[in-house]
C-alpha cells in the first residue's frame, strides 16, 4: 500500500494560494500555481520567486572543526578549509568513485549545516552517523522549513525584512533573523539566478513566507519552474544526472574537488573512490556530461538514447535531463556521451518515439548565471 504523502510546514499556504499539488520524494508539493510553469519560470528570471524546498533534509554536524575533518573521509571537497560564514557544494562518494548524493555544506558558528536531497536524507543521515566518530554530533532537523527566494530581485525583496542580506556574497552563510524569526541564510540556490535559501523553524514558516510574498515583485513558484530553471542553468538533478555509477569527473563537477584534495594537495584523497577520481583527473573519463540543443522544437527527454549518426546501430550515450527552455526559447537537454563524441558542435542523433532527431553538443550552462560574486 502506498504511504501517504508528507506535508511541509507551508502546505496549507500552498492550498490557499491555489497551487496544483503533486507528489515528489514522498512529499505533497506545489507543481505550479495559477500562472503556470512557463510564467513562473520567466518571472524568476526577471524578478523574484519563492519556492518551498522544505522536503530537503537539514542536518547539523558539530563541533565544526572535527566535523569538517571527518566529512573529508566521505566527500572530495575541501571542508577543513571552508571558512566560517561560507558554503560549499560537496558530493558523497562510494568505493567505486560514484556519487551517492550531492549536498551543500555551510560553516556556521560552532557547527556545519548540511542541506541534503529529500529522497536520500534518511540514507545520508544513517551514513553520517555510522561513518563519523562519536565525538561528532549529528543532529537531523527534518521538521524545519526551507524556502528559496530566487531571481535578480531577491536581494531587494529580502532587504526590508532581513538587514543582513544585502551584504552577503554568493555562497555566504549566516545566522540571522528574517521577518523577526531566527533563520539560517545562505546566498545560493538551484536556478542559476541570484537568490537565498532560508531555513526557519516550522512554527515560523508561514509567517516568514507571507512576509516574503508581500514584498514587491515576489510571487510563488513550484517544482515545474524549479526544474526548468535548473536545467537551463546546467545544474545536475540527483537520480537523473547523478547516480552511484556516475563519477564527479564524468559529471563535469571536477571544480567541486579543490586543489587541496587532489593528488599532491595538502589533504589529498582519503575519501571513497579517490584512486579512480585521481586517474580520471589525470587521464580524463570515458564518459562526459554535455549540453544538447535539439534541432527543431521537439523536446528530447530522458532516457532517449544517443547515436553518432542517423543510421548507427550502437548507442553512444543517453539523455538524462531534457525539456523546453523558456528563457532559451527552444528545447534543451543534458546527456552523458562517450568522451570522443563530447566535443562542442558535435552532431549527434537522439532516438525519440522510434525516429532519430538531430542534436548538437553545446557548452553548459544554457543561460549565463546571475550570481552575486
């Protein structure tokens, strides 16, 4: 029997605002509101949208210094060197060099604050508790709310109810107050635009959300726009573009492995799969994640197979994310292809409903990022 969907602290507000709800990662979440996905996507690009991302898992690890050293046995990112008030993207690894999950790790006073994916949060929590030493306290905060205010108008919208927000740079992280409520605030997001993620207690969530929606230019947005925005931004979705068989180098996420963690670095290796990652850093991977621009107007969606020619019998890759890019005004996709076919402007062919459609390899992202550096 199917388990009932969980509800976020903002569930009643979504219904009040007329959201069309849908199940995702075990939660009942807004797919879109009355304007629709296209309008919500475009509004985020030109103003500011508020997304409920409370299904994500929030976890605290403390004390900060010991937690950072311990986490480096699980992820290839430099966590020891992460300064207080900063946040970093990190990948949980398996012994084969594949990605178990991706997460954001912020260094706040006395502790590390992790945001992990909804579908994997119980697994991630169990892995942290079983892998890290007992002196590192791992505390789940899965009952808290998390909101993402995204778009070029996000800073102006947040400033009247959070005096600390304007001075923050991309990937800054602070403890502050939003609309009078204690909050963790990071200048980051999943849309490619400037924006903030705001963690608050469940009891404060609706009041904070209403205060944000009352600001000029802010509108609610749902999962549909969040997905099309992250696709245009060339950002990976775990379960589609990342999985336990995919390495960070194949996924073009080598930038998330800082110099200190690479061979010859001050604290190189020491995480699962480090030997394979070192080889791929030196020699290149067999597969690469690439952007695709289909010819024509038909979207190419996963798991469409890719071929080197229109007549080739053997596939050389597959699409992992795809759809229509509202900002681009055309279909866009991401795929993994054999490295020899991954060069920019390479013409490939995607199999869609029994016929082959031409697609061209293009650089990622499809839309230039709007982060505040």
